[in-house]
C-alpha cells in the first residue's frame, strides 16, 4: 500500500502555517496511518525555521525533505503563492531515507557526493531512486548533481529541482528533518517495492543559426563565436531590444527566448535561461554551459507550453505501464511561471485532467529541474516542466 495526501498552509504566523499544512496532509491518509515521509515546499515570505518547526511538530518521526520556492503548486490550490504545501506519504511496501550534502559554495561536487554517500549508508545500499532539492545560486548545480551520480551511477534515477526565493535570486533554503539549510543539497532515497516515473519537457523550438560557446566559466557564458554572449540576442532582435536583457533578474526576453544547448544524447536540447546579463554581454545562468557547445535561440508560447503539460502527463502514465499513480510531484520552471502569468493554473488543470483529479499533487516553481529516470543520464534543465510519479 502507498497512500499520499496534501495540505496547504497560509497566514502570517509561520509555525502555525506549517503545522496546519501538515495536519491537513496527515488527515487525508488512511485511517490510523502515520506519515512515513513529508515533502515540503514553502514560500520565503515565511520564517523558514519556524515554518519547518511547525511541520515537524505534527509529525516528528517522518522523514522530511523540501525547499523554498519561487511559487507553490498543489492539487488543492492549483498554482498558489505565499503558502506552504506539504505532501504526506505512508507505505507498508516502500521505505524512505534522508540525507544532506553541505557547502556547495566551497565544493559543489563534494556536496553531491556527501549526500549520495549518506543515502547509501543509511539505507545499507538498498535505495533504488532518489528525490533531491538543491541550491544553485551558491555553486554549480551541474557539479553538485555530478557528484551525486558519481556515487550512485550516471543513470541512477535522480529527480528533483533547485530551490527558489520568490525570484529574488539571492538566497534559497533546503529542508531536512527539523532543520533549514543554505547552500546545500538534500535527498530522499526510496527502497522497497514501488514504481516511479519522471518526465522533463520544455516545448521550445530552435530559431536562427547555431553558434558555439567559445568562452565559459562556471555558470557564466562570456562569448559565443568569439563575440560577447549577449550578441546572439542583438543579432536577432537588434540593438533596440537588447536593453531588455539588463532589465532586472530573469529578463522577459530571456524567458521568451532562452538558449538551447544541443547535446549528443538522442539529439536532446537542454534550455538555459539567463538570470543576469552584465554590461559587457556576459550572461549568468543557474547552470553552466560547457565550452564548444552548440547554442541556438529557442522560442515557445503559452499554447505550446500547455501542449507540453499534456504531453508530459501522458508520458508519465505511459512510463507507469498501466499502474495508477498514488502521488505526483511537479517541479516547474520559474521561467514558465513568468511566461504563463495569470494562466499558470491551466497547466495544473491539464495535468489533473489526464492523470486524475483524485491524485494528490505537490510542487513548486524552481530555478532548475533535475531529470533522470532509469536508463537515462541525469542532467540539469531550465525552462522545463518536470513530473515525478510514484505507484505501487
């Protein structure tokens, strides 16, 4: 048996909001069952320590992971804001294990390795998949995930996303048990008899000619074809529109036209949304772009984005091979939130229509998505919708 339920907390008192969300989530579990695992997504408008303390005051023995967000998602309130969403899961056939890797700023890869090693140790090596949430502002998300997969395996099913902070891009938070962390990666390993499926899709198409990343360092792309990186926008849109790239964080032009990084894996295209563009044309991302990568501008719109939600939901059901999902985790892009605006709820409505309105959904808007199902290489995505499902 695997069962899940959702709770949503609101209000000015952070501890109360967390406690109410957890109480509501547990009340929806089968009678007499306690939560074995809690997955928590909280707005940074709350006091983070008080919020997590409120959740754990209700279910102190459950394994808890989660993170701060750029907006929360739930099956109860669709795309909600300034809330905390708690998913409670109980099972007599699956087990859950928690772990953390610290100090991404100092050594991102080592943090990922630490999290993976602890998960393996705690479970005596029995984990067969992992949910993970990490900070990508203090260090490389690619390196952190690479550290994790170095220990677990390149195709080990690791799924999750980067934490957010209401689009401020200043500091994000990660939750494990009764504590709040910064600059870390948290993981929940699963073992036992269960099935999961995950899908990450973006729905963008390439436009214009391809270029090559000729100078890149960390999460900053300095040059394309030997020219300032932002020249790809100037050459396509003209100088009159390039000033939009300097208009705050995650500028609108970068949301509508992210960069596509073409990989060798099944001709896949990974999106990268510039968070910040300096006056010299260097662009900073939540995840790095390797030198010598083929780069193209990408384009989409709301209608195509909604089609992507439908395709992703159908693909998850296909991967479950007829099994009924017991819970869905949605890790959606903050860039998609900005693109959809007031129509953001429509994505969740589509997912519910296809997967089933009685299936609990918890999720959030993230600064990056981590995708990897069995047999596929785990990688960092931007601008994508990621769905994770668990079934018996």
